[in-house]
C-alpha cells in the first residue's frame, strides 16, 4: 500500500511537471509569434530609459552622490519597473485564456491544475529577459557603464528572477479574478503604478515628504531596486539583498496557494 501511494504521488508530480513544460512551450511560442508582445518587449523599456534619462537627468543628477551619473543610477529602476509592468501580460494572458474557453478545453484533459498558470508565469521570465537585455544594450549606447562583475550580474539575475516570479503570481490572481481584459489593465495599473513611482526607482528618497519617504524605503520594489543598483554601481548593498529575497519569497508564499485555489475554484464551477 505504501509503495502504491509513493508511486501515485510520483506519477502526479511527473504529470504536473510534464504538463507545465508543455504549457511553458505553448506560452513561449505565443510570445515569439505575437508581434505586439515582441515590440513591447523591445521598445517600451527603451522609451522609458531614454525619456527619463533625457527629461530628469539634468536636475536629479545634482542630488546624487559624487561620481554617480543619473543613467547609471536610473538603470536599476528601469529594469525593475519593466519587470513589474511586464507581469501585466501574465494577468492578460490568463484572463484571455479563461474568457475564450481555452482553459476549459485544457481542464477536460488529464492535466495538472497548476500547468496553465506555470506556463504563463515561466514564459514571462523569457520575455523579461529579452526586455532587460535590450534595455542594457540601449543603456550602453547612451552612456550606461556598470561596475558589476560577472558574479554580481549572476546575483542580479537571481534577484530579478525571484522578483519576476513573485509579481507574476500576484498578477495571476488579478487575471483569474478579473472579468474582462479591460479590468485587468486598470487593476494591474492601479496596483503596480504607485509601487514603482513611490519608490527609489527613479529618484533618491531625500526629496520626498516624511510619509511618502517612509513608505518608499520600506516597500518591496525599493528593496529590489536598491539591491540591483548597489550591485551595478559597486556600492555597499547593506540589507537590501536579503530584504529583496525575503519580500519576493514572502509574496510567492502567499500568492501561489491563493492563485491555485482561485484557479481551481473558477475552472471547476
């Protein structure tokens, strides 16, 4: 009996992994074939980078420590902002699949409950990797120079992967709850926009009022931005790295079971 239970457990795990890989392949193909998504991945981060560097660079650079240019300061914030807003695509894709009845077709097959969600969320890692790479190239063209070593870049990649997964699972909850694609767009905007702009992504916190500054320096996006920024600039990282990891893992611990329960509840009713 015990051997049969172990075998059944291993079989369920294997089928879940296999189904997830199939869904990851499906979602990744959609990114490649969807011209709109590719254009967004290429041009949106470049647009933000160039505009922020051009419009705010002259005034904000005066508030930065000596030897740090605004483009170098800005790069970490733009990367994290791109990842955060990129999670909107997860919510849109999940909501679209639910509305079109595609998930119902999948659920009629012997498929693992998490496979569809895993497919959308992991494929987001690929799209964000493309956006980040393109943005770094654009940054080098307009003057960005990093002091990070290869080990530092691996650390940056690890932090960003955790952060991407955390926000994608949160976005999955929005995609499951939303009744329309339009609702997804404004819900994700309302959730992500205040977090990114009320952070240290684009400006130092010294010019903020006390209430906004207290919020800005103690929220997850700031911790991720400051960890990535310190690694890029070669400055002391302090507590930001482990706080960024704790925030990301904490969000996933909450979001994954909630998203799984909501998805199962919506697709079995």
